[in-house]
């Protein structure tokens, strides 16, 4: 029997002093354009999940984080409609160095702070599900994502 092959991504949950989480408005991407999403990225060849989180924080937001800044971690096994399956590692970060800003304007048009318990309706579905599961104490879950879904603005 052939073995399943998985890709891996990391997601960053960064809170402000009001307890709101940071979301990015995706643009210039073929997957989920126009949607709000957590800062995230793939784990590159030769990296571990921590190294990917540190790199993505710097690349996407211009901030520096350390492994010691991570206060919570959970994992989602994500099956996708027309992409390979993923293992997504979510890291909640308690602190960082620097000022958050858009570093990749070709991929992010806006930064939004939102209440994690009352997320906007246009946050990517599987990310909302993962965060809700974590709030309920679920540290590992399996989900299905329709990566072909497109945002329709009225």
C-alpha cells in the first residue's frame, strides 16, 4: 500500500494588549484571495516548525520571535479538496520584538485585529475551526478544506 505524503505549514497566533488576534487580508494569491487569515507559511526543506515560524514572522510581519515566546501549540491534519494533505502547526506567541507591519504587500493588503471568540465571517474556514477547537482544549484535530472556495463580495 502506498503511504500518504504530507506537506507542512505553520500558523502564528499573535495577540495585542486587548487580547485580539492578528489577521492578514490575502491578495495576489490563487488560494483564498480576499480572505482574512493568520500569518502563516510552509515549512521549507531543512527547516523544523520552530525555524519556519521564526522565519515567517520576520518575512511577513517584520518582527522577531523566539521559541521561548511560544506559549501554546496545536496541530491540525488538513485534507484538501484539490491539494495534497497538510499537517498544520499553530503557534501562539506571547511576545515579539519590533513593530508589526506588512512586509509582503503583493500577498497581504491589510492587517486586522479581531476577537478570537468572534472572528469575522471571511476568515478562512479551516483556520477558524482550528482556533475554536483549541479554545475548547482540542490540541489535535482533522479537518477538510475546500481550497477552491473563492470570496464573493456583494
